[in-house]
C-alpha cells in the first residue's frame, strides 16, 4: 500500500517495469521501446504461462498495432527471391558485415519474406519489433532495404556489446540482451538454441559453397 494513496495494481507495476527495461537510456521516448526488445525472451515463448507473461505479450501486441496503423502492410509481394538476396548482399557490404551471415540471418528469421509477421509482432526480413526498428533508422518496416539495414545495424550493435562473439550476439538477437547477460551464455531456451544453430549452419553452408 502506497503511503497516503491507493494501492497500486500488480499489472501496473509489471507494465511499468517492462517499459522501463525496454529503453536504452534513462529517458526513453514515450511509447517507443529500446533496442533490447527485438526478440524478447518472454514475448517469444509460444504460450504465456502466467499473468506477467500475458501482460507483457499484450503490451507488445498493442505496440505493433499502433505502429502498423500508419505503415499498412502491402497487399502483394512484388520482390522475387533473387531481388531480396541482392538487396541483402548489397546492404550487408555497405554495413561492413559478411553478406553470407546476413543471408543466413534473414533466411532463418523470415524465409526471405519481406512481409513476414511473427506471433510476437516482429516485422519483415529481419523480424524487427517496432521500437527496435525505429531506434535503428527504420521508418517503414515493410520496405526490404530499410528492414534489413535496421536488422544488420542491430546485429552490429549486439556484436559490439558481446565483444564480437557471434553466438552471443545471435542469441541476444533472438532472446534479448538481458537473457544473455543473465545466463552469461546462449540462454537455455529451445527456440533460441535452435535459432543460433540454424544461422550458423546456413552461414557455414553458404561460405563452403562459395569456396568450391
């Protein structure tokens, strides 16, 4: 019970904690989550197992709804797979990242579909949540070039945090920075472990095929 006031509802405390943890600075822009929300471990669970998870997942959904109100999803896909691969390779080179790594990331995240939307509300080729997309310069998440550029900039940001450790950077891309810092390794989440393994496998296959 707050001194001299009404009792604060538990859901309000949880939601306030979620919003505070999402921003990368002490004074985040209202309504915009921080870079660590890209693949939050809680939102990536298949089904919420308790009230706090349900509330956080609901907050994510509302963010996506408000963001997509002014960025409507295109009705048709007008990019071929070859077009998408070309964009990914070009943007990766411009962002000083290995293009085969970029292709592996996009293949695992969205199967090279620029209009993919996950159950958690991640959008486009690099499967970016709205707050992360904005932070990394994405005005229109449905635009293939903007989306992949934002995703690769976010990956570079994570590589900087984890001293170039690609395993940890990919794990954070999927599960969130706090989860990786907490476990000091790839978190023991089935989806995250599978994600890291798939990206590495496809990356290695593409590199091997290129060397032949």
